[in-house]
């Protein structure tokens, strides 16, 4: 009876009338075509833009690079090329250093052409540069190999900036070499005139030793100067091809600024010593005059804290006004009653690098220590420390709503300082950075309200 009919109907169209079935089919087709349309215009994984070429080639669509727009694809290629250029030129610079040692220094030493003192005068700290180059190159090469092993063909996981900052102790080594350059060339010239055997050795080497590519010793001795002036250019190229949110972007910029400051500093020192040469191909920029002092201040700060250069980050530095309230009651009277003096302040952080975190995190590793180094303005051309560095793990940093142009730094069981920048926004920036590290490191931070016991007046915690 009627039941059989119902069952027949059900068998015919699964309980959906013919009209709805057609509608459902067309909706499914619509969904599919809109999915395909979206697929064709899916956002670029690098920049989020949707101007991707519509790829019909299935194989191509399966490739990761198909998720990139034309501009980002080009940028990735440029980045890869500039990263490889950095590493390859570092390798050929290393090759030149090896030639200096094996084809000149060692044979001259073995033949007794020059005394040890004369060799040192000409070749300076070349061995230190060789060691640094070998270690630097090894880490760079590991980064490249690891990226290729992991299928990262664009080398996006390679962080040149971070590696460079780990090797910042290269810079003082280059400085030593560069500053000795003119006296070592003068010494070589004088000895060549004086010693016939040396003259013969250098001539024969240049003409008959194929490893030297017909270049003389003087050309090879220029290699470190040429290398150190090339770094800003090579880093600029990588920066230009690296997106701002890439984990290495900040480190690349810091690396470039450090090397530029050092070159500026070397040029300034050579002028002071009355030499006429400066590091050519390094663009001098009057804005950077301020940075020159930073090098000396940073050296002073590093000596004072005694940390390893490659584990130190300079978070902030600059001039601040500082006052020491006599009775701790400064807020009630306002900062007008305080006597401020100008001070150079550096916020230094000691990081232990965690090498595994190449892409997950831009932070090189946990912060071990953070200090404020207070330096008086220059007196007789020398920097003087106001006192030993302030360890932020022993400090409490606070602001008062009624006095928003200053902040206070209290060193537990010792003294208090009131600090401000001439620019209010920068005062706040200093305050946030210093508070961040004092909270992160404070041994008392686990207590109530992150206040030391002496400041908790009642057993009740505040709301």
C-alpha cells in the first residue's frame, strides 16, 4: 500500500524532491567554483596580497612557492642570492688569509728572512683574523646546509644577522689590523729596500706561484680592509630582501649599525694618529658622529661588566638626566626640587644563545642578566663611571601619576635615582624597557605585587 509507494519514492531521489536536488547540485558547483576562484586568489604567504597568478598546473599548485605572489617570489630569490653572496665572499676572503699565512708568512719565517718582531710588524694579528673567519664560516655553512637539508630551498631559516652578532668580537680584531695597516706597509717597504733576499722572494712568489694569481703581498695584506668595508653593503642587500617580520630582520639592522659604527671609529682613530688614509668605500655620514662615541662607551661598559662580547646586547643607550633624592620624598615635592645632572646611560643585557631557536623566536635565548651602566659625560677625553653598574635584578622601577616626566629606580637596600629624558616619549620608552628586565630578573618578583617585603605595608594584598 502507501508504505511501498513511500519507499519507492525514497529510492528514486533519496527523499529530496527533484527541484531541491537540482538546487543542491548547482550550489555545490557554485561552492566548487568559488573555492577554485579563492584558490586562484589565495593570499601570498609572505605579504598577504591576493594578486597571485592563477596556476592551473596541478604540480605547480602543490609546490610551496606557488603560494607566493610575483613580487615576493622575486624577493625570496634576491634574498637567497644575497645570503649566498655573503657566505661565498666570506669563504674567498678566508682563502686570501690562508694564502697570506701559507705562501708568505710561514716561508719567510722558515727561511729566516725576517725576525719574529719584523714578521709581527708586517702581518699584525692575521692569525686572530684567520681563526675568527674559520669559526664564522663554519657556523654560516652549517646554517646553509641545515636549511637545504630541511627542504628550505629559499634559505628563509638562515639568520645571518644573528650569527654576525654572535661574532661581533671580529670587529675589534679588524680594528687592530686596520689601525696597524699603514705602519706595516711602511715597514714592508723599508725592509724590501734593505734586504735583497726578501726582494727576490717576493718577486719570485708573485711571478711563479700560481696560487697568488700574479698579485703581490701588498694586495693580499689589503684583504681584511676590503672585507670589513664590504660588510655594510652585503648586509644592506640582505636587509632589502628580508621582510620586516622575519625573525632576523632586527638582528640584521643591529649588525649593520654595529659595523658602520666600528668603521666610523676606525676612521676617526686613524685621523687622530695623523694618518691620511681612511677606509675607502665606506660612506661617511655626519649623522653617525654620535655613534662614534657609542663605540668607546660600549667598550667602557663591556670592560666594566666583564661579559663576553658575543653574549651582550645593547638594548638602549643615550643621554639621560639623573638626580638622587636625599630623603626619598621627591614625589611629594615634585621633581622641581631635584638637582639633575646629564649622564650617558647604557642598558646592557646578557643573553645565553639557544641555537635551536633559529626561526621560532627572534630572541637569542633567555636573559641571564641586565644592567644599567651610568657614565659621566667626557672629561679630559675619557669616560668615567658614576658608580658600579646597577643590576636590574636588584632594582624596582616605578612611575608616579603626578610626575609623568620622570621615573624612579630604587636599588634594594641601597640608593634611589630619579631619571628622565628631555623627550617625554623617550622617558617612557626607557621606563618600559628597564621595568621589563627588572621584572624578568628580579629575585623578589615571585612575592606579592612584585614588591619587596619592605614595601608591603599590610598583610592584605592590594586589589
